[in-house]
């Protein structure tokens, strides 16, 4: 499935809209990739990271709306805000389900709240200092959105998850979200270019935020594995060998291609439109069970 060769026509910019999706997690096992607890939890971590992170996106982009002088970009930013709000709610539902299943999430989520609300909040600044900090955060979000587009492209093409018998509800959640990330992949970059756009700020913020998110990912994965009562040593520890093994099976993004995608953002000529396929994203959204159920 998800054969990109079938996508002959690439549409231009599409109008962004939030889809009021709903997912039933009542039958979702924590190890939703059968027999693969490490790969399941590596992706389960998204349900912990994304609600706080995407609510932060929404707050920052809402602050930036008065700075936008282009009507088309403003419409795209408003659509982006709507989509990210829905992403946060959908992943919050999965997070709540994992917590009810006995996995420890509260401590790590508390750290995320501190990171996104306190460290990356508005800091109570006013005047030029507030605008400078806003531009800095827009650059950070543009860097993160590059990686979310890469992840969205990966999951739309992750046939290994289908072959492994991954839970269909989780697959639809991930692919619906991934398709919308591909659909709006240029908005954060274009907004940053509109309000500032300096190359060295783009590079610096990318080099700062990605190691920070990697550190958070490692902490969260360690917490999930350690709190999983079904696992015993060495399964209950995060190990590089497990990531490489799961990557070879196509269950998670492989480390080395993921590193290459991280480096692509540093190119002076980079633009998100060169990542992924809009037509593939639109095609999935036209067939997603959750998106179809949300269609008026």
C-alpha cells in the first residue's frame, strides 16, 4: 500500500482544515505491534510528547498571527493551528489509554509541561524582547516541523507495520496524523521566512532543539519500558541494538536515514516542499477510516 509511484500528479498548496476525528482505543494493547514491545513503545512515546508539544505550537502560532502580512499565509497558519489542536487531542486520548493500562506517564509528562510551558513559554516579555523571543520560537517550530514531515512520510510508506500485523486503529491514527503533517509541512518554515528567515538562526535553532528532543525521547522511552510490567531484563531497557533491529524490519524509522533527514534541513537551499508527497497525503486522508467518519 501507499505506493508513491501511483502519485503522478502533485497538487500545489492545499487548503488546510482540521478534521474532527475520533479513535476508539478501548481494545488497543500497549504492544500494538505484536511481539514488538520496543518498537511499540518507541512510537507510543509520541502520545506523551505530542499533546504538550503541539499545544505549544498552537500558542506560539496564535501569538504570531498579528505579524502576518500575507492573507494566503494567514489562512494556512489558521488551518495549521486547527490541525495541530486536533492532533494534540487525538494523542491525548492515546496517552490516557496507556496510563489506564498501567504505564507510568505522569512523571515524564510533567517534565514536558515544564519544558514547553516554562522554558519555551512567552516568559512574560513585552515589546521588542517579546517579538525577538517569538521569532526564535518560530524558528524552533520550523525545525521540528521538518522532522514531523519526515516522520509523516515514513509512516505513510511503512509497509513493515502492515506486515507485522500492527493494530489498525493505531495505524490509522499515525497515518492520519502523518498525512496532515505532510499536508502542512511548509507552513512553519514559510511563517518563519515571512517574519525573519535568517539562515544562521534557522541552523542554530535546529542544532539546539533536536538534541533536546532526542534527550526527552530517550528519557520517555526509558520510563515507558521500565514501567511495563510485562517486560523483564533486558527488554525493559532502551538499547541501540533494538532500534537498529526494529529499523531493519521497517517497524520504526532507521537511525541512519533519520540522521540524514536531520542534516538535510541544514542546506541553504532547503525547503519543505521537497520532502514527501502531497498527493500521497491527500490520498490517504481520502481513505482514512477516522477522517472519513469525520467528514460532514
